[in-house]
C-alpha cells in the first residue's frame, strides 16, 4: 500500500498536509532493536495520548540519533502505524505532529502495558471495596479519589490489608505488617507509612514501630550470658524482647502447664492470680513471627502441655489452632481452655456474626477440630453470635 497525502488547507499553494497509509499496519516483529528501543521510548513518553509533537520525539532521541529518529518515523509511516502532519518551510515539508494509529496494538507488540489499565482497575476496586465496619478506613478510602490511579490502587490495597489484619486479630511490628500486606518486610515505603499514620491508628491496630514484647508470668528463672532474670519476682508479669528471649541459654524452675490468653485484660487478671505451677503468656491475636520464634524457644527450654484461651468467636478458634501448632511440632499436648459453648452462652453481651465470620466458620468446620472448639463453632453457627472472653475470664 502507498502513503496518501491530504492537504489541510485549500490555498493554491498548501502549507499544511497530512500523510498516512490506509489499511491495517504491518507487523513490527522485524523492527531492528535500536528502532524498537526508540519506538518504545516514544510510546512511553506519549503515555495515554495518541499524538505527539515531532520536536518532542526528536529531542527524546537526541541530536546524535536524529537520523535514526527520521528513519524510524519513515518506517512507522510506511508501515501504517502513524499519520504525519507536515508544514512547508523554506520550500520543503517538515513533520510537526505525529499521530499514532492503533496505539494499543503497537504497545502490545512492543511489550508495553496499557496506560488505561490502572484507571480501569481503580474504578473496579473502588466499586467493590466496602469498609462498612471500619469507619476510619472508609474515610481514608474517600480521599483516594483524587490520586493517580496507580497510587490509589496501592493505597486501597493497604487499607484492605489493615481491615484483614483487624479481622484476624493480628499484631506485630511494622515489618510484620509489611510482610502480611505485600510479602516482604520492607515493601511499604516511608511515604506510605506516613500516609497510614494519618489514616489509621496503627498502635491501636497492633502494628508497632518499636520492639515488640512478650508478656509472661511464670515461676521460672532465665539464665542469660550476662546474668539471670527471675520471672517469679514480678508481682504481676514481665515483658521480654525477642532479643532477650533468643539469648536465653537455660531456665530453672518447674511448670506443669503453659496457659496462653488472647484478651489482654483477661491475661493481666490471670497473670496476677495464676496457680504456682503455671506460666501465663499473652497471645497477641494471630501469633506474629517473632512471637512464634520466642515461644518456640521457651517450649524447648521448659516443655509442658498448653491451655489456650481465645475469644469465643471464629477468629479465636483459628488463633487457638495456629498457636497450638507450636506444641504439635514439639509433640506436646495442648487443649483449648475456657472456649466452650457454655462460656459463650453465659455472656450477657454477645455480638452478631459478620459475613466474614460466617465464611471463616464454614472453613473451620471443614476440618477436624478439638471437641470443645467444634461444639463452640456449631453453637455460633446455629445462634449467629460471638463474644469476647473478657466477659467471663
């Protein structure tokens, strides 16, 4: 096919014209590498637009590659990929504006993403995201509408991760949350952390900037390289960093059971009134990595069966099962404690199950559960209610 010429003014001596080739464009597979590289740069510069000034594209190629830019432009014109608007200057025709034809197809052939995809994806995410149970997240979501689509997508996904973190009653460091949200401990930028600090109360969500602490009350003395820590000397409980726990060489003292309690208020009550042979530990929701490592070390040094007490709700059952895996791996018995249907039924204040609770219950009941947890799950499924252990423990 030949390139056709259309004059854009009706004077006897036209000063403006457009050249293009009709029909479907040629395949770009045989385009030389340096031409393909420059064409890719031009399309990136164009972004979502289909037209560019020739001076802009020539400048992008650089003075040293001006001849290459002219040859590439001629190929794109002859192959049907562009229409070229030209002006007559000093007796010759000069390109002024380049219009890419079938630009989406050309982007695909050159391996470039569709620039309209982020906007389409953001529209979908915005429509399907509902933070009805999280007022602060809903407010933060409304502020994303004025952002570029790519950034809005990244931030709404962080809000979704916060909602799931809450629903699963997790806690941990900022690195724990970053790994939970994006699969890597340093995957959230400083700018994103600042934005999250403004949008939500990270501390209230159990996302700590500083070193986390394992809370414990036990009749044990910890032997460390530079001294000892007598846990039984505390009138209520002690707080130990992961580094301290990792440094323990041995322990002395005797315990007959570990007792893990999820609710912080219930933990503090029980830490003050624990039986002499019992070690009481705060279980901070779904156990974060540092907690699992620290608790695993303590189990190895002071092996004993465990009693695990979590809220009588679907997440509580899942948390108890997750914590119990530490004892399963050590081949030591554990059992749920104060997680009976009878405990839930005695609560004066119970709450209805949310949609996510019902889904989690269904998944839990697909597996074999300890008898008391299965009975609790069936009760919640039948009555549509859940509770908090603080009301009875």
